[in-house]
C-alpha cells in the first residue's frame, strides 16, 4: 500500500513538469518550432561563423512568416494565436 503511494507520488512529481512543458510547446507554432529544430541540428555540423550566417538567414525567414506576425499580434491583443503554418 505505502509502496504504491510512493510510486504514484514519484510519478506525479516527475510527470507534472513534463506535461506542463509539453503543453507549452504544443501551444507554439509548429512551423516555427520545426524550422528552429532543423536549424539547430544543421548548425551542429557547421563552423561557428557559417552557423551564425545560416541562423541569421533563418531568423529573417521565420520573422517574415505569417505565423510570426500572428504570434506578435496575439501577444499584443492578449489572445491565443491561430497558427496557419505559413
């Protein structure tokens, strides 16, 4: 009985932050998250100067997306964003 309570309590302690983190990521633009993830892994194989140049280009691309504009507008208007994947 006590052992199962300890297991449940341990799971709750570790699972709760993971659920919060996952729900936070789920609320972000899938387009921007995907581009960021691909960019991160691509730069691992680059020299530092080349990686900075690449990331600057990717920042320009992501900043000019519709999802980026929607995220800024939603923040300013204090509402949830409606991602379009563009």
